[in-house]
C-alpha cells in the first residue's frame, strides 16, 4: 500500500468553498491535483493507494480500493474534498464519516496522524533539501509525507523529523506537491528507476 500524506496550511475546515475560485479557497486547486496525481493513472484508479489530507484539525482520506468515479479535473475532485469537509460533524472522536465511497473524514491533526500510522510502514519525508531518492532502495510499504505550497511549521518539522525513517529529494529542482507525487509513483513503479 502506498500512502501519501499532504499537510494543508491554508484551507479552513469551515470555509465557504467556491468551486469557481479554487486557489482562493485555501489552495484547494493544489490539494485536488495532489489527490488525482496520487490516485489516477491513465483510465484507471490506483487501488493500492491511500491519500490523507490534513486540514484544520481533520483528516480527509481517499482510499483507492473503494473509490468510485474519480475524474481527473480539479473541480470535481475539489467538490469531493468540499463535501467531505461538510460531513465533518459526523466525524466523532476517532470514528470517521464517509460522505461517499472511498472518501472519509475524521478528527485528527498532523502529529496524531503520524503517530497512528502503525508499525511496518516506512515514513519518508519528501523535501527538496533531502538526500537523493536514488541513494535508497524503494520502500515496501511507504508513507510519503509532504507539505502543500508552504513549508512545514517548526512544530510540524520537529514531529516529522522524529517520526520519519528518511528525508529524500526527488531531483535537483523543487517540485510542486502534485508533481512530487507523480515522480514518487514513477520511482516505485520502476523499482527505483531500474525497470521500464
């Protein structure tokens, strides 16, 4: 199972989201691209992928094995995120609400998500200042953690530094979060760029 965790810094859980202004809605455009980059390949959904968006005290989850009819456009994916946030009152304690198949929302913050990933997972921070990813073998059960368009806060960086097994860079240039997800998939799909 591949898991991508994206920390959102601008989207408010109670925001009045306009699908006509996704950048103005807490960079919902970027979050939507991250979800589609993680879950979609040509004409198919990656069933072995999970995405967790950490948004203002909630975790919006997408599970590729249960997800249905995810389209590759930002607007329809943004509507899924908006609808999940609208269902947040149904998320009580650790119990999640499920507004549609494969989409969930539960209470939680960045630190609690990192702490609750479970044993056996390889937690990898994707960061432009990390060591080159080609210096490590592809992990078996990876959790890739990255931030949106902003840097992690000092507290988040400290939590991630304590929890992460590695901090890697995907290339010589800093990438957008959704691009980083695509490159990470390619790295795993090719066994560390060894098999095409």
